[in-house]
C-alpha cells in the first residue's frame, strides 16, 4: 500500500510541481498508504488464522520487492511526461528537470523518518501496556495503554508541535504586518485612509492596508486611459490595530466614508480581504479605471496571519468582520434617498469572498441587499457558492455550473463564459471567477474519501485529462497545489489577472461603457 500510494502521488494533479515537491509528496502519501496497509494487515491477521509457510513468504517478499521497484520506476519515468503535458496545457515552458533517483532518495529518506517515529511510539505503547498488565487485568491494561499513548500523541501534536508552529507563524506575521512594502509611501490625498485629515492613522493600517491606500490610482493615469479629467479615488481601510472589535472597525469605516464623501460617488464597493488584510490590486484598479476615479472603496483587516492560517484559525472571525462591515455600510447607505444612492457592490478574492459571503443567508439575500458582486477564486467552504454549485442545472459541469438559467449568478474562467447561457441576465448580477485548475476552489476534506464532481466527465480547461482520484492521495496532492497557485500564467491556478475587468464590466459597468473599453482595460491590467 505504501508503494501504491507513493506511485499514485506521481500522477498529475491540478498544477505542475517540481522534483523536490514530488519527493516530499511521495514520502507523505507513502506513509499514509503504509498506515492503511498496516491497519488492514492487522485486521486480516486477527480474522484469518492461516499463515503462509516460510518458503511462500520468501517468494511473496521477492515478488513484492521486484514488482514494487518496477512500478516505482515506471511511475517516475511517466511522471515527467505528465508534468510536461500539464505545463503545455497552461502555456508554460515544457523544458523541465526531473530527477527520478533524487526523488526516490528524498521519498525513502523522509518515509524512513516517519516510519521510525511511528515505530518508536508503538514501542512506547507496548512497554506501557506490559507495565500496566502487572497491576490490572490484561484487557484493562491494553485499553488504558492505548488511551494514554493516544492522548500523549494528540496532546504533543496539538499543544506542542502545532501550537508552537502557529505561535511562530503569528510572531513572524505580526512583525511583517508592522512593515511597509518597498515603494509604498504615506498618501497625500485627503480621500484615502492614512492621509491628511484621516480618522485612521497610517501606522494602524497594517502592511497590506498601507499598500491598498498608498497605491490608489493617480488622476494622471486615469486621465491617460479615459482621455478626460479624472477624480481622485476614495479608498477607506481600517486596520486590525485601529479598534477593539469588528463592529467598532465597521463604525469607524463608515465615519471615514462620510468624511471622504464616499456616499456621493456613483459606485461604492465593499471589498473583502484575505488573512493578511490583502486586497487584490486588480479588483481595485479595474473599477477605478472604469469610473475614471469616481469610486469609493472600503475594506477592513480582521487578521494578519497568512490566508491558510486564517482559514484554519480565524474563519469565523473573517465572516463576522464581513458581516459587520457590510451591515454598517448598508445601514448608512439605506438612509439616502433611493435616487441619490451609489451602486453598492461587493468583491473579494479567495478568503475575501468567504468574508463577504458571511454577510448573507443565501444568493437571494445577496441579490436583494446589494447591487452586484464579483467573487474571485472562492474557497470550497463558501456557503453560497456551495449551495449554487450543488443546485446547478443537470448537465452543466461543476467547473462551469448554470444555476436557474443564469438569471442572477454566472461562473467564468474566460470572458465569453459570462455570455452563457443566452437567457436574459437582469441586474443585480453576481459573478464568480473560478479557474478549473484553481486548488483554492476545489480543495476540501471530502477529497479524502469521495471522488469530486470536477474529476467526472469532461474536464475543465487546463485540467490534465490524465488526472484521477485516489483516496487520501488526491486530498494531499491538491493540498500541496495550494502552495503553487500563483506560479502559473493568468487564467490558471489562482491567477485571474485581466478577467477581473470582465467581471466588473458585467456587474457594474458605468453608463457608456463599451466592449472596446473592456478590451483596452484588459490590456492595461494585463500589462
């Protein structure tokens, strides 16, 4: 089982990988397979009394070693072709280095470390059980021994290893949050947070908040694109250190919006942030170019941890922050006369989309209380996304679902996807930009035991047709793909680039906006 699992890990997954990643994957999936095989073997020996004679066992071992060695060799040799095919699908350079002997050496070395550790734990358990058997009945000693060893392993893994790791990540992230990206300086505009007369200090914004407000598109760049005099964009951001709670952050954000005159702009965008507080510049820039600077945007930071850590530890905090921000902004927006209200739109990428989905019960609630949304690379845990995807029309693939004839929500990887189906698409509109090869969209714990719908039938654009599902193995493969989501060209993995322009054009295009304007802006964003 260890050999079969390790060989299965060499098969293609969503994204290309290096020989070093492959060596680590072989070791981890191999030890998972070994655990499955060891459990099955123990169960079989307990149920079946027959044992092979010594000669039969020797022949079985010889066949296993020869067959396993041959299988591993073939898998590693095929691996390079699978990786080249995947890179070709994504328009990447197919000239890669692939070192089967080095991959094998890394896999065997790490596997040995894992196995020795497991055997030492088992040895400790047997010693403990033997000691307990001297004082209590045998069955009681066995049960107590297993419980004690299990508790020690769980406590050590969670309270020592994992907690120490999280503490270290938190410490590093805190230091990073206090810094500022190179080339980012305190703004001079009064219309962005951290600038003159701002209610929010520059220091409290955090690293990503400073980048968001410090890189607002300039009037000169906007005018160069539009050919008309431009306005200074409004960007409001409230960092994690500004106040004590999400509700207080949201209230401060609304006061900052009022100070800057945001509710007098034609469009007001509530933006979701990832774990570090990051906002995709393409999301912000595209909307500012479309409206020639007459925009207002607001976001708040709920964590400074990386997105994966925030997803594990602060997921509910993200949803609570999104709910607080949207409710506070909408409450202030709702007191305006209907004819004077700006378009109230939403956008978030990755964990930012999860943050904003948390403000709504379902798709109908979203469409009733907002003027549109563009969600980019939504995680599999998004509740509205899952509901819509699971309720898709029969025959539409999960990677490009059709829900209620596309009346409210549509999914796209390429610009022309937004034109399907051909049925009317009234406002408000919701767009999900999702690449068929984006591991953020498709990774879920269910991959451990269930074949996903995106690996059934026709594969999505950029997904290797040779990719298959293996219990446990595919879960680990796609989990590792998360680390490589940004290492591929736009339109694949977790890179969406200029497609964000098409999302905004579908949801909140200003009066007079044309298809040629979209193409020009796509080219600008892509550059």
